[in-house]
């Protein structure tokens, strides 16, 4: 029982304590004015990519499936939530209530699309699953680029042809205008909101992993035949895990959409490379390791910006860091060294 209690204390400290400590340290630097404008602009993206990394790790690490559609789910959450905020903009509702409604809309819509896509897709395995989820992300991006959505006193108007196909009445306004996307989205996102959403996402994912359902999902991942032999519904549990992961990716999309005044479905934001980058966070941080995913997301997001002054050696240093992180999170010798350091650290704290 003592060892179990120690492990719980260690997990709580590493999962929440470190993030909260870093948050307060950053707040102190912000108040002192010693943070550059570039670093201020990266604070919310750090939270966004961390949420995306742990949400994908839920599928890749816990469920054991390879998905490349997370940029698509992020896109769904971003545009649904931004559309909701634009529709409620100018109403008598408090800004935080509008953001909360948009957050719920973004998470539910992304989870719904994850559920719909997961029903046929999770029948596939390996590379086939990755290809289909990647195709979903590209389809979503292209549909939004072709979508015209406006609202007037007569209701909502949609078109996939062009803007001239929608005749808005007097006082009407565009919400989504094709490739121009959404303009004028309220900027409700900030570093504090990002940290809160990150902590809530970690809390929910950790609770799911340690629940009876989460253990069943991991049992299916390790040996599907044995799990099904004891009547575990493998397809339903994998679909549940996939849906939850998509919903959390939608939350990251909500945070992303409300951090910009103009939202467009560009390839660099919601395209193939974005999905690959999220997968890189998961692999480098350690498959199934939520803390590692967050660390990888933070390091790989900050590193390109910090190395801008070293243009000639920027990509070389970036590649070396990738290799070192891969060894640190995957090589048996590095893992044993890391665990030994943590064991000694917490043993000293308990003895003290």
C-alpha cells in the first residue's frame, strides 16, 4: 500500500504540480516584463500542441491504433466553435459564457465526427487505418475551403459553389466565406485558459486510462483475441477511445480558433504536415507516456523559434535534438537511467 501511495503522489506531482509551477513561473516573468513578444505569442500554441499530443497518445499509445486524422478533428472543433462564437457575438451573454458554449460545441462536433469516422475506419488496421484517417483530414479541410455560410433575418444559408449562390438579406453577415475562412473571431484564448484546459484534459485522460474501461482498452491492445474471449466488446471500446480522443483534439481546435482574429483552413494549420507533427510529439515523448508527449510538444514547438538566429545550423541542431529525445524516451538504457534518477529523488523527499 505504501508503494502504491508513493506512486500516486509521484504521478500527481509530475502530472499537475510541474505544470502549475511552470505556469506561475511564466506569470512572474510576464509581470516583470522579461518575456519577449515572440515568446508571449507561443504560450497558447504550447498548450494547444500539448493537448493535441496527449489526445493522439490516447489512440496510439492506449488503444494501439495509428491515426493521422487529428488535424482534421482539430479543424472541425476550430470552425464549429468559431462559427458559434460569431453567431453569438454581440449578444448580451458574457464573453466567458460564449466561450464555454463554443468550447462545448467544438468538443461535441469533433467527437461526433470521430464517432462517425471511427465506425467504418476502426475495422481497418495498421497502414490502412492511417491512410483513411489522413484522407478524412484532407477532405474536411477542402470542404471548409469550399463552404460559404451566412446568416440573416431569414435564417442560415449554405453553399458549396461560391458566394454568389448565397443571397444574404438586409443585415446579413458571412460566418464562413470559402477559402477566406472566418474573420473577426473573438479572441477569448489566453495562457491561463490554455493551462486550465490542458490540466482538465490530463485529468480526464488519466481517469479514463485507470478506469475499468481504460484497462479493457489496453487489454484489447495487448491481445485482442484473448480480450474478446472473455467477452470484451473490442470494437465498441476502441470506438469510444477514438471518439474521446477526437473530442479532446476538438478542444485544442477551439483554443486555436479563439487565439486568432482570422481563421482559415490552410494546409500548414490543418493539413498533412500538422498531423505528422502531432504524431512526432507522441513518438518522441514515448508512446503511452502522457508527460513525455507534453514535453516533446513544448520542446519541438519552442526549438525552431529559439534557433532562428542560427540559420545555418538550425535544422542540424533540430535533428540532433530529435535523435537525443528518441533515445531518451525509447532506449532501454536511458529509460533505466531516468527511472533511477526519479526513484532516488522521490525516496529522498519521502525520507525527509
